[in-house]
């Protein structure tokens, strides 16, 4: 089974109407059907916040955001274990070394701990993942 850490940028590109998801869709389609999508616990909050912000900024109607959120809930994702003091310290050190927010570092930590491919459309985060030796999904 191939582990893939799906960050919010990639996931949201799949469900937001004004986002380009072709590369993410193509990567997922080209992966074998035997994949395990993993997200850190914060993924759920991060995605919900994007929808709330989109509503506030008039990017989406509430009904559209609810539909998009339901589409995210339908994705076959596995939520990684809740953080512990040890994993939080690890996240802190990865964030410090990469000059990342704790939120971005969480995705890289989960990818490393699961030996997973990191799937993101955030080029800066993809670059840092490569620099620290994490396999990054090619979105050619």
C-alpha cells in the first residue's frame, strides 16, 4: 500500500470550483488503487477554516461551502494519531529547521513518520520537503 500525505492545498483544489485540480487528480489517478491517504488532525480544521474564509470573502455561498465540505468528508482519508508531547517536539524542530509554521511542519512530520509521498500544490512547502528528504508527488 502506498502512503500519501494529502495537504489541505491539494485536497481543497479538488473541491473548490475556482481551483485547478487537474494535476492533483492526475497524480491520484496514476497512483495504484491501493493508496492510503493520510492527514494530520489539523487538516480538518484547516479545511473548514478555508470554507469559512471563502464565505466571508464572498468567494462561495454557504450552500456551496457545505457541498464542498461534504465532498472532502467523502475522501478516503485516515487521520493520523493525535499529537503527543514527543510528536509536538519533533514538529517544533522540523518547523524550526525549515522556518515553517507548526501547521506546515505537521504535514512533513506525518509524511516522514509514515514513509509517505507528500501531495501538495504549495511549491514552497514541496521544496522544503525535498530538501529534508521527503518524497514529493510529481505533479508534472
